[in-house]
């Protein structure tokens, strides 16, 4: 298959399934000492970064193995330094690179999210595939050799995914285990600063401009320069919060490698529950995350990131944070909300978060020792 052979998600899926049916070994045996290990997925940034606990555990289990992970193309530059020795294989389901299928067969593969990527693992000639049980429709799981139940007790998704691999948990994360990738130069603040990231994947995760302004003013009063951050096309969020441009803005100006470099030097990150919050954990940046529809349990630090200064701010329980679905699985203890703006006109759960609660969380994380090596800020 060539890159030009696909141009849509459906086309990519059909080509992957055809290759899996043609090329995967008919006889499959669970490996005792795998030499080549694959993690197959196409997750959003935050979910991708939460797989780090699995990467760490696999490296501890198989110190000499070649470990590769498929990642969205936008996230691939973050993996240039090969954390835990993991090779990033950049791809897009709408334009599947032929290079994926030129990889040598894998002894063992893990599918942490949508089980349709078990077919990708099979197409890449994985001899044994492990994934979570309960995905629907059932045909997505046909290539899976071992299905693992989600745990019956609450926990972070990163810690849960690491349980796909057998054995004891990996040691807790330290920023030195993931050096920054090279980044294009940009003008960063010289003195102490905090990144206030305003953007999110849905308007239902946005906090009100007046409250962001209040947090910025309080940080400035204690000698920490607030700087704004948001994704491409989100400049209007900064304009609403800081119409007079009192503080500098990086909205839409940085790629992910540059954002990692900014967080490496930042004293603090405050953000909604979004991918940048997870990038801050990778950098080791003290951070405060505002939770509205999301779950601070599921996307929180968990055991693996316990050494990174972090606080969640949420009104919990919140009446409409009542859905129990995670990656299409019904899980009894899950409490989250995946409603759209058509179903929920205003983020009442975010509006319920007050400035004093966020300020107190900031005080708490800044009081903890900074886990980053000297000279990173």
C-alpha cells in the first residue's frame, strides 16, 4: 500500500483490514521474551501523553526490546528524544504511511484506546495483541488475543493503561526521563512567569474572562508574569480576557515542541483539562487544572505522576457530571460528561469554579519542591 492509496478514514480502515487479513500469522503464541513491542493508537494529545506510564512499564519489563508507538503526526516531534527508548511512528488514519507496514513483525502489541487499532497492529504483523475488553461493536476486537477488564476501582487512565502490561508498576515519573525535543527559537520571558492556557477542545471547558483576569492580576502582584496561551484560531479568547494586551500572548504562535520549551521554563501552568495540562506534567511544571465536564480522577496525575506538583480544581460532585462511558465502555465508577454544546448551552460546571479556589491551588503547588533539574527555567 502506498500513501496515495488512502484519502479518507474509511479508505484507510479498509486497507488496514485487508492487509491484516492477508499478512498476520495464522498461528499466534504469547511471547515469553518479546524483542519488538508495539503500542497502536491514534489518540488526542492528552491521551497520547497519558500512555507514558505504559511506555515506562514496558521499558522496565523489556529493557532490551525495540519499543515503537504509533502517534498522531502533530505529536510526533515531542518524541524526538525517544523517552524510555520509544520510537514514535507518525501516522494519520486518512493517509496511512506505507512505512508502517515495512516494519519488521512485532512480537507483542498493546491497543490502549479504540480497539479498531487492533487491526492496525495485526496489519503490522503483531504476533500477540492485548487490549481492553468491552469495546463496541465487537468486530473491532476480533484480532485481539488477550482482553483485559478495566479495573473496578477508580484510578487515572494512565495508570489503568499501564495495567495492560503484566508486572509491577513502573517507577514514578521524573522530568529527566523525557528530555525536551529541539524547538525553533522564540522570545520567552526572562523572569519568573506563569502560563495561563485559555483554550480547550470544547467551549464547555472554558472559564470566564473576568476570572482569568483576576488570576493574572494576582500572579503579577506576587512577581510572577502571567503570559497567555491558546491554540491556533483561539486568539479571540485572549482578546476577551486581556483587551488592552497588558501581558504577552503566545496564542496560536507555538508548535508543541516550542510549547514544551515554554513550559520547561515556566514557574506554573494554569489551564482547563486539556492536552497542554498533560504536557506540563511531562515537563515537570507545577500546574493547576480546572475541571468542568471532565474527571479529575481519570485524567489526573494518578500514581505515576505523583511526584509532579499538581492540583485539580472542580466542584465535585456536580449533578450533570453523571455519564459512565470511557472509550465506549460502560464503567460503574466513572463520573464524567461528554455532552455537546447542543445538549448543554453553558458550562455551569466551569462557572461554578471560583477565583479563590484556583488561587489556593496555585499556592499549594508553588509550595511544593520543583522536580525539574536546576537550570531548566
